[in-house]
C-alpha cells in the first residue's frame, strides 16, 4: 500500500510538459502516429567533438568522483562563458550542477517558510514547484500578449510586500520566447536593489536568440552579489541528457549552494563534465548552425499559424517555442484543447494553463523538430480547428 506523501509534495503541481510527453511516448510505443510539439528538447545530436571528448575521458578512466563544485577546467570555461555577457565572475563563483538542480537548490538555500517570490505568469512550472517545496509563496505577475509578454517593472514593484524575498526572471522565456529588453532588465535590477531582493535569473536559452540582445541582470552594477544566474548546455548544444549546467554568483552564495550539492548529488557526472569542457572551449560552428535552423523553423511555423483562423501568435525573439493564443472562436479550455488535439488530430501540444493562471487561453508549441513535422502537425491543427 502506498504511503501518504508529505504535505509539501502535495502542494506542488505536476509538470504539464512531462505529463504530455509521457503520454506521447506511450502512444508512439503502441504504434500510433503522433506529431509532438510538446517537449523542450532540440532534435539535433550532440556535436561530435563533445561526444568524442566524453568517450576519450571514459577510456582514460575518468569515471570517479570529481570535486563537488565541478572539475576546475569546466568551472574556468563557464566563468569565461559568463564574462562574455559582462558578468564579473571568476572560477570561484561557479558551481557545476544540472540547471534544474541549481534552481531547486537556490530555493532551498535562500527561501524560508512565509517568504514570497515574484515570478512571471506564464512561466515554467518548475519555478512554482521549488518555491512551494521551500515553504515559500509564489506571487504571479501577469505577462500581456499585447505587450509581447515583456515583464512590466511597474507591475513587479506593485507586487512587492515586506515578505518578498526573491524575483525570478527567465530570458529568453519558456514558454513565450520573449527576450527581455535591456531597459526592462535595468528597471528590475533597480527594484531588486531598492527592496533588497535576491534575483534568480534563468538564462538557459541565452544563446538561442534571433532578434534583440541578451542582457544578464548580474552584469549590471551592484547586481552580481544578489543574483543567482543559472544556465547550462542542454538547449544550445543539444545536451539535454547530459544534465550539465551551472550556477554563478558570489563565492559566499556558491558555497551555500554547494553545501546542498554535497549532501545530495555530490557532483555532476565526471565524464560528462569533460564533454562539457569541449562544448564550451571547442568549435561553436554546430551550435550556431542549430540556432540558424531554429530560426528558419520559427518563421515557417509562424507563417503556417497565421493561416489558421482563430489563432494569434506573437513573434518570439528567442528559445524554440511559440505560445499561440486561441480566440473565443475556440470554445475550450487549454487542457481540453490539448487533449482533443492529441486524441483527434494526433498532435501533442502543452496546454497554456500548465505555465500558470494567465497561461489559460494559450498553448505551447515547441518547434524543435523537422520542417516536415512542423508542416504536417500544423496542418492537422488547422483541419481540427476548422471542424470545430
């Protein structure tokens, strides 16, 4: 008989993305023809030079524990990588850890029960989950379709209370693809300083940008010590299964995170770290080609969506997602629409409500798949909606 789970676990939402993905995997295993736009994962293979470096390290016997902070060569490479964005970090300011683990540990390290955390709505559901696991309270601030889903600093400041401890930002954004402008980042930094807040800045898509320019909030004066910047290799280098990412902040903050790491995963996979060194230090030709391909797919998907009556979509500047809005012509909630598309059209999308209350009325499409799949999948969506 299953044991009763803790109240903290009962309080967190399930991952809508993984829930859909698991259903898709099962249907495909049963031989059902499914086109999936549900998973946030590049469809490319990890670059060959990265795989070779990992395999070489295995043959050299690099299969044991590493320092909990990560191998020095990788920490040095990450520090150089982040300094390109103006973040004033050194090797001592870097912790190698899976990106999701970095977010989880940041919540546990810096939040107490009763603290409030401001986060955009819609956003990746994991933020809410880790906030609740830490006993803190998520405070959503709405993103507006009409404003291109750009976070409004005035709305953020209005949400600050004496209990507010942290702000979470994600640029480029999952699920909207929005790249926050530099003036917005600057205004958010001023709010954080004015109210003595920590900023968790998720920049995992920082190199997947088509228009605009990525601005790291930790690069602004006075922000490095109060910002935990998290990023990694999953999206840019097609290394989702490698589980290699990092957190960057002051040495004091990094020591706090490493205390948790040393009592949990101990360290990242040793040979995967050697591959990661090559990813950052080696040729960047393959990642750049991947981004160019993503841009072509984005433009194709936007063109096809524009032909579907009852759908509107902002043009995302980064990441590899579209977040279409369906109008009142589609009389369904986002969960029901996603279920119907899966069952009746054999197309998997993620319901907008999986990304927060203001995600209702939207659905997320990942265009990290082939042009052929994009054309066929969106044609199925078009036909299904035409028959409503």
